[in-house]
C-alpha cells in the first residue's frame, strides 16, 4: 500500500493536511537516527537526538550500498556527498569450493541498467550525516533515565524533555524496544562475524566478491586507494568458534591470507536478529536495527534504515501522530518481511553440503537476483 492509498483511507476530507512542529526525541545517533533527524527537520519538525556514547567511535568497517540505498540517500539530500565519498562497485562475484565461479554478474544485471552501487566506510557515511545535521541538537553521553507521565522523560543529564513522538534508533540492543515497549530480545542467528579494513589491495577495483565454503564465508569489497573491506563469518551453533578465526580460512590463497594477516586482534561479534512483531506502541516507535536487525546477507542494513527514516518523517508530516505511527508500520512491514525472508533463504543455502549449495547458487543466483533485487526498486520506499 502506498502513502497516498493510506491517506485516502485514514483522512476523511479532501483537504491536504500537514503536521509540523512535532517534538521528536530520537534515542540513537547512528545511521538511522541521524537520517531521521535530517528528514524530520526538512519536514518542519523539531527533532532532538540523544546518544549513549560519550564520543563518536571510530570503526574499521564499511557498507555496501546497493541501488535502493543510494536512492534513499539521494532522497535525504546526500546523493552528491555520498557519490564523492564512496567507491563505485560495478560487479558482484560469488565463488565456491576450489574457487569455482558460481555467479559473476555486472550490477546492472542485478539492479537494472540505471543501477548505482557503491562501497563506503561506515565512519565516512556517519560523518556525512553529522555534517548534514549541524542544525539539529545532538547530546552525546545521554540516555533516558526515567519515563514520566504525559509524554515526558528525565534524561541522564538531569533535564526533562517532553515529546510528541519517542523514536528508538538505538540498534540491535535497543533499550527503547526492550524496556520502553516491552519488545523482543535479540536472538542469535548461529553465526559469528569479523570485519576490518586492510591496505595494499591490488585486486579488481570495482568487484564485490564473496567466497563461500562449508559453514563459512569471506567477502572482499574494494574501497579505493588500495584499501579493501574484509568480512568473514563462521557458523557456530554453540557460540564463538574456538581458536583464531583466521585458521578457518587457511585453505584460501594469496592475497586473502595476506589481507587477514592485517586483521590484528579483531574481536568479532555474534550476528543477532531482531524479529519484533510490532513497530510502535502509543507514541513510541522503532526504526533501523532497533526494529528489524537481521543477517547482513542481503546488504540492506543502510537501505532499510534510511528508508525507515524517510517514511516515518513523511507519515508524521501527513497524518496525526495516532494515525502516522500505524501507517508507518503498515508501509514498512511487507518490505522488511521480504528482505528478512530472502536473508534467511541465502543463509539456509550456505548450510547445505558443498555440492548441493554450489548447485543451488549456480542455478538460482541470476534469476533470484534480477527478480528479487529489482523488487526493492519498485515504487517508493
């Protein structure tokens, strides 16, 4: 259902309505929270961002931005800045046992002739969002201390803030979700992941490549100027795999082994999923990973977060709050469920035997990629 269709069913007169000046308290200053703050400010709302961290952490990770992520960032007004900071990706390759090629496709085959895909450092994208939100108050080292009556909270800095809407953009371990609306705890997907950025890359500059092996995978994604993002995951039903994670990839040849030598003491993290059955309660609503964290196998984390922000800002500006939040939930539910189901399918295929997995991927990668990914471009977010 589109926004116009929702308005037709929820607004009973023919006069366009706008709702501005709403005080929106956003818990979380990551990609989702800052994107929402920008979208709300542009729509005439009054956002305040609080972030639990005392300072913005430096990370050694990066994001793949598929075409629908680029489109969402364009709509947020960051298109040119992202294009300047990101590295274009023109090809995706998947290899299996012994380096056998299972899929090798230009991104135009996956996303269509107008495709634009890119890789960007997480810190670079976050910095672009910070520059885009200099006109919005952001309080670091601040959390919700006590929820009070009449849509108010006492913050950890001692101030009391009243709000029209409270947004949980505080990630997979969202306090707003678990303590604020009694939502779901994150669940373990059965995989651990490690990521880092290495130097000295002399491989193909525009190719995203995944190397699949039984119960493990390793991704390389060039970032330009000799840098490359490396991501590895390992299936482990009983928690963190034993020993040095790099030993699980000893069968790979150079340059991969040289890249992994640069990883140092990367701590690794369990891949967690949030299967939250509802996105709002009262005047509290969730966006991004706080609402729907999932396996990264579809590379949709940034896209879904920014889309959430755009849709929530639009509904709050077009409908009264008591209608806007259920409208937001309805507009996003089908899309998020589809991405989650596709991620589960991909992860399940990786759990097959080597021969079965390679055969399934060879037979279905082109068909499901073209039909599936382009579905994400149909209509608006």
